[in-house]
C-alpha cells in the first residue's frame, strides 16, 4: 500500500475540515495541475493556484504553501496565521524569509532533487545546452533558412574539460552523464566526503552516496573557482543559493542569499579561457549580467547557455538575445514528466500527512 492509499484511509477517518494548499502564481502550471490530479480522490485536500499579487491577501486561509517564484517576506509570512508548511516545488528557497517563518512557527522545506528525478532532468539540460553551444544551434537554424549545407563548423564535447561549480545533486548527476563523452571533469564544493557510506536522514530522505565523488578527476573547494575556471573549456554553474554557500563566499555579516548575486562576475569570467563556454543551470542572478554581455561582445566568452535568467519571465527583447552564441531557455530544466509527477506526489503526500496529523516525511527541512 503506497503513501496515498494509507493517507486516504486516515483522511477518511478524520473529523478535520479541509486542508488547503496554495500554489503561488501561474508559472510552472504543471506543478499545481499534477498535484490536483494526484489528490483528486481526496476531497478533504483543496489545491488552489493564486495570482502572485493576490497571495498576501489570501495566504491566511491556507495550511501549506508551495512558493514557486513568489517572494515570501516577513510581511507576507506574518499574515499566514494557519500555515504549517512552506515548501518549494523543487529546491530553491532563496525567495523565502526562513527566519521569519521559523519565528512564526512554520516549517520550511524543499523536495530533495536526487530522489524525484529533478536533478537528473537538470543534468540532462546542462548537456543539452553544452551541445547546443558547441554545435552552434542558432547558426544551424540560419543555415537551414539560407539553404546552406555543411556549415557552420561545430565542435565536440569529446576531449573537453568541464568545470562543475557546485557539486551537489545536480552536479553529481551531470558528472555521471558526462562519462561517456570522454571529458575531464573538475569540480568544486564546500567539502568532500572522505569515507562515503549510504545513510539516511532522520526524516527518511536518503543521503546521496558519496561514490559519485570518484567521477571527478580534480576536486577543489569554492576557494578554487578562479583556478578551475582557467582550466576549463566549459563552466557549468550548479551553485545553490543558500546560506551555507553564501557564507563560503562572503563574511558572516553579509550572509544572505542576495550576497551570491554576481558570483560569476568580471573577475571570474576574465579568469576563464578565451573562447570557453558558460552554462548556468542554477539561478540567473548568480551571473553578473553586465560582465557577461561585455565578455560576449569582446569575444572572450565563447558562448552562454542558460535555463535561468536575471528576471523571470525574461524580456524577449533583451539585448543579450542578439548574440548568436547565446541560448536562453524559460526555466524548464527540471520541467519533465518524470520529475513533475514525482514532485507532485511529494507535495500531495505532505498535504495528506498534515491533514492526518502525522509527521511529514520525504522532504528536506531547513528549519
């Protein structure tokens, strides 16, 4: 019997009212559509998607909030009088004031990407972007329109050095998938596990097996990012915008998620090889926009492939899109049938557990 069937039985026997789930905003629509489908046989759970502008006015009516791209500051959280859990449909919680939620007695959690297929989906998109840049995707389309054959000349992933900056769930999944391509993988993270064994967190979330560290040919800490950037043909930004990562890059007095803005700045890009490629699968603001544009114009940066942008949705008339060696996608790396069905189940199970008054499992709590 799966979690849904078990919880259905408990919910049927419960005398509680309706547990209400709030999805913030219209973007990533499959998140709330699939969650409704998963919970369609559970009338005691109500799933609503609400426009971003209306969230502050209605949040007091909800017990679980899926934040998506909403900024949940202390003012909005203070209105969430019935809220038990704030969570992300994925892993990014930089838009949530976690301290304010903690003070209000509200738990905050993400869905571990390693168990939902989200990390695998993002890793695949990283390779897709690499190949798109190497094979000059935009110029290929021009050749089709101009009826040209045998041009442009592209390049192979084979023989390249790929720097994975931020070797977490996505980074390790990327390293796995890069093995058949014949590349050298170098990577940085805060710390590397010396003795890797399978283990589990108290809340039932499996800890990633450290065996994936063996897929890295050269390991470094975040202090080595400039050195590694100078060795790579392709830099892939997989950093998570959280306090732990921020603390590594900035003094404790400035350790908030905003402090990670522009980690990939002029100094970083200038340390990269001339003509090397930059792929961003993390968050748009990790890249300094002006620095990226300047280095694209000068030719120092060989190309940019990004699934995330500085503002979302991105302006279709933004000047950066004029470059033929820039590929921009609308934040769809993790938006796959497999990962979204898995994450919808995680949200649905959390709602059922809240309703039944049982401990919420399968999530990674941050407070």
